């Protein structure tokens, strides 16, 4: 019992799977109440490839409309490989790591390339609005290509290489470059926690009514979720980035949170919402076009927190290309792209 409690109290593959599963079950309940009958089969792969092989040998999955999961790259790739012989789509719901392309693999996570394209469109729109911004580029050795691209767009930008050993920029250097007369755009291209922590704190201290600072990045790394990063600071410096989800607080989301908490005793986390959204999206596409692959051609559908727009992967399968351009304002996050695709979601019941 102690080991079970310890496992369930930590963030691991077991708890992630349970959160996702709860979200899926809530989606099935909503679909059933809406009059759409869903038959759901659940199998535990235990995160092991040999268990997946046993499932493939023991269970007949060929009559299913789709398979959601497994969660890890190697396991979902193997499942997609097996299901490709029967033209059964396999949805990869959570992993951000690279997955070997397969004929029937559907990846719900947009690539870094898709995120970069969204960011470039936003930067182009900013550039068109302001004649002579003050631009600082801070990039570690892993992000030099991004830094070079930004330098091409902003030839007058200052490039500040961080200290390789400690990962920081001297505050007096940044302070001397920021200006009260023009917008200050600071591009921070790194996943280094020390650099992210120091820069967000420093820019917050140097931002004022007379000197507006905006922090931008092409890729929001998990470092920004660290407890040492102040959400208030991110709001003060209008932290902006492309992302594959948007933490909405609209009436639909609040209604979902309340019904989920009533059922499971806790507010849904991001993984639970992803389980709900993936299940709703796939089910609506199947219900509309009979086959999920045909349903992918419906285009952009938006659910509670995730947007889905699947395009063929040149190397096989399909990948979600829908992204958000997000900005922190105060303690809230908003989408800063004015034009939005037509939403198509199922009301939570």
C-alpha cells in the first residue's frame, strides 16, 4: 500500500496515464450524453514493448476505428507499424520526442518547425508595426541558427552570448542597451534554467512605465514551469511564445473543470484536458466522415485547450500543425494572434 501511494503521489508514467484516461472517460461520457455511442476498449501496456507484442498477438484490434497510445515514442511507433497493415490509425497523444514516421501514425503534438513558423509570422507582424525597435538576442550554443536568423531580420540587434559556465548575462550590460524611447524586444533562446531564471528576474526589474520590455522565445522550454520562475514577472514583461496549447479560462472550460472535479475529486491538469480533447476531436472526425483518416481533412477543430489541424507528414503519417501564439498578461495567458480559426467543439455536459 505504501508503495502504491508513493507511485500515485509522484509524476510518472502511471500517473500521467491515469490523468489522460480520466480525461478520455469524461469525454466518452459527454459524447454519450450528446447521443454519440462510443465503444472503448482499454489495454494496459505497462510501458513495456514486450507487453505490446503480447497485446498484438492476443487481441484483435483490426475492427477498431483508431488506437490512442501508447505514450512513449518506441511503443507508439511499434503499435503504428503493426496497425498499418490493417489501415487502423494510431494516435500519439503526449510525447514531444521524435517518433519514427509510420503510415497510419497521427501525432497530436506540433513540431518545433511549426512553432518556429508561427513565431516568425508574429515577429514579422511586430516588425511591420515598429520602424526601429531595440532588439537584444540571447542564445546559447544550441540555438545559434535561430540567433543568426533573427540577426538577419534585425541587423542592428545586439547579440549577447551568455556566460558558458554559469549561464547568465551581466545586468549592467542589458540595462545599458534597453531604451525608453523605443519598444524593447528581448529574444531568449535557451533551455538553461539558470539563464531563464536570471533573465526573467532581471528584465522584470528593468521594465517600467517609461521602458517597456517584451520577452520572446521561439521555444518555451519546461524551464519556465520551474517554481523559481515568477509568473508575475512573466506577465510584467509580456512573455510571448508559440505553443501547442492555450490555458483558457472561458465559460466552457470552467464548466468542464467543475464537472471533472465533481466526478474525480480534483481539478483536471493539462494531461487530463489533453485526454478529453484528443478523444472528443477523434470521435467527432470519425462520426462525421466514418473513417478517421478522412476526418482529418475536415481541417481545424478546436477543443477546450488544444487545436487540431492535421497535415500529411512527408515521411509517413500525419501531424498536427495547429499552434497558438501566446502572451502572458498579469497572471493570465492570452492568444495574441487576432484572427482565429472557426471553433468547433462539443459542449461539456
